[in-house]
C-alpha cells in the first residue's frame, strides 16, 4: 500500500539510477573542453580561450593558422606594401594570377621554387614568408660578417645588403641592414618605400639625398626620415661606404 504525502497525494516513485559504462564516460570526457595552463574560458554559446598578455614578446596562445595561410598572408601583405596588383606580381614571378590567388588565400602549399620566385619579385628574403608562423624569439644574434646577403632594389647599382635581424611577428616590422658601397657602386637617390628609415654611417663619406635636400654624412652621422620620399646616396665622396639602415613599417594583411 502506497504511503501518502502530507498533502494527501501519493509520493512520486524514485527514478531508477542510470548505470554509465566506462566507454560512455570516456566519450563524454572527450567532448568537454580541456583547459590548458594559462588559458581560461568565457561563458556563452561558444567557449573561447583567453590569451594572456606578457611584458616580453613571448608567444601567447597557440595560433590555429596553418602554414599555408601564414605564407599567403605574408605574400599578400608584401605585395600590397609595394603597390603591386596580383597580375603584376604574378607576371614578375612567372606565375598565373590564379595560382598567386591560391597562394595568398592559403588554398595550396607552394613549392620552394614558387616561393623563391616570389621572393625575387618582391625583393625580400625567402625567410620573410615564414616570419608569422615560426615560434617567436626575443633576440637575434649575428656574428660579424655573417649577415644574410640579400637582393634589393639597389643591388643592381652595386649596393651590398646584409640582413642583420630576423623579423618578429607583430603589427610593426623591423628590417636592420648593413649596406656597403665599393668602387663598383653607382649612386641611386630614388629609393621609395613605406615606413620610416634610420641610417648611421660607419665608414666613408656620402652626400645622401632625402627629398630636395642633400646631407653630407661622415662616420658617426645619422639620418632619420620618412621613407616614402625619394632618398638614397647621390654623392659618393669617400669609398668604401658602410652604413647601418633600419627600416620600420606597419604590417598589412
């Protein structure tokens, strides 16, 4: 006979206990988000990992961007910074416009030959395409005479460039160079590019043009300027000429 509740109604029978098998427990655990150290999750319809900002340039949360997407974003940003269309860059690199679009969209994994052609057309080192994908480091150490020799616009005029630092990921990009001009070099006062540039003379003398002004620079002299105006060595007064050049610009893409 059922026992009545104080209100006079029959008590609701207790629900049977559900037995959960070990296999089901494993599947349920796999569906739960795993919280890594240093990450928290916000509430809401979708749980989102929070990256923790650090005082140094140490990397935060792991980026899910694929290497193809990282390379494509770099190619697009470099192309736009040089005011080149897809068709123009594709033509200079010996690629079809469709192929270049696939590279920029991260739809394909480009071969080393393709990346080399693009680096030559863009006048950048091959490693620049991987800068946003590689693990970030706080320091670049280069022994004397071991900078990476690369080709830039002034190479045809006998200007020798050594890249002295690996670019770090971030909103701003920095390119430090050691530039050397010898007796075989020609003047070239028509450089133009985005960002700011700082030069510091180590050896020799030069009349360096920026816009409509020519500055007589000797060892220890420096110049800091907006690089969108025409600039470069116009008077080679004492050779060999060696100077440091640091270019800073805003990343795009």
